[in-house]
C-alpha cells in the first residue's frame, strides 16, 4: 500500500511542476502588462541596500501566486472530481482531507490573500508610508489566522502535546495555544526575511517542504505528504523562473503564506523542534535581523552586520548573489539531512 502512496506523491509533484510551468507565462504577462513591479526603498534609511538592489526596481512581485494558486487548484479540483466522477483515478489523486490538509490549505490561502493585498498596495505606493499595510497591522492579522489554527488544534483535535526529540511528549494545556501562535507567526516572519535574493526563499522552502514530505509519509499522514509534494512541485517551477536574474519575485503573498504553512505542517507532524534543522536558513536570517535591530537600539545605532538580514551582509562584502544563494542552498540541504536523521533516530529509539 505504501508503494501506491509513493507513486501518488511523486506523480502529484511532477504534475504540479508541469501545471505551474504551463501557466507561468500567463501570470508573467499580467504582471508586466500591469506594471506590478517591486519598489526599491530609496528614502535614505537603507543606503547600502538601495545601492545593491536599485537595478532590480520594476521587476514584478507577487510571483508567489504561482505556488499557492496551484496548490489551491489541485486540492479543490481533485476533491470534486473524486466526489462527482465515477473514476477511481481521481479518488486516488484526492489529498484534501479534514484531518490533515484542510487547515493548512485554508491558512495558506488566507495568509496569501493578505500578502497579495499588501504587495499590491506596496507596488501602487498606497498605505503606511506608501509601502502597503503597516507591520503592526499585518502582525495582528497573521496572529489572528494563527489563533484560528490554534483553536482548531486545541478544541477541535484536542491537541496540546509538544514532542521534543529524545525527551518525549510534554503536555502544555491551554499554553499550547500561545505556543502554536508563536511558532506560526515566528516562522512566517523568518521565511519573509529570507526572501531577499533571487531564488533564496524558493530553494530553501523547497528543501524544507521536501523534508517534511518525508516526515509526513513516515508518520502515516499520506495526504499531508501529498500536499507537501504539490507544494514542492509548484516551488520547483517557481524557482525555474526565480533564479538570478529573476523574472519575478515571490512577494509577501508567497513568503508569508508559505512560512505559515511550513509551521502548520511541523505542528501537524508534531516536529516543531525538528523544524529549525529543516529550515536552518530561516532561523539564521531571522536572528540576524533581530540582532541587528537590538544592536542599533542598544548600542546607539551601531550595527553588527553591514546590512541585514545576513544575506545582504555577504552581498555588501562583495559576494556575487548567485554564490550566496547556492551556498545557502547547500547549508539548507545538509542541515535538513541532519534534521531527518534526528527525526528517524528519535522515531526508532
């Protein structure tokens, strides 16, 4: 039976890649035609960043649409085809289930729509300081989405357990709700910080979701593994066009929503404490930003990094963009392998 699920996952992954590549020209034409290009900040607050990225001004954003729209179409299409058509083939491809993938899909789409609105306002120079939705307001919106998920886990699924590798399960009670929200919002922030160089966020997310596909399969959550497979296929297609020089950027509609979804997959598989290994780059990027902010506030404007997040620091040192990205991919792959080893050892001991 497991052989069937392996075939299903790889078939859906390949199909998602082909489908996403197929409709990419439509999205690209729409973005360029409507001049939905990225605005590079030029207000004097980040002179180094502006100098390094001024040549990217006007490159379309919102490329994350490719990923989450593909996942939404696949989820809904195969569900209804399996429901209304008398063909076993469509039933085999259906991976939308209430117990595993409905909540991740809902949170993916909800957070993606918020990010899409923010990207559009930013492009059109509307909103707070002409840069879209104010950060504090975005934080509240994403926290509410995370809170919905936390209530689903705690009240609907009766879930208040956190597993720490080699130490066992710990019951948090209602504190699990706070833990859930912190994990989701924190991961979304970390992935968003990583989306700063061509191919960086796409490649590291591909590694993370690929590893989580393995974990979901290992714990018998085959629909969730299929969900990760479709995400992986769509991300691979996105990466095809996002590699330097990028045809478009991911935007908040991609980075935030995929960060939220990654956290939910970790929570569904009860492997939150494995996630830092599977997404080591996200951890490094987030902490580099936090360190930079604290340093500037506590040390009278003094910086630890030339520019933050840390990928911009290496850029400022003169590293070529493609070298930074590919080395970060290597780190992500090695760290994810270590995370999988820890997961499998913990599972067998």
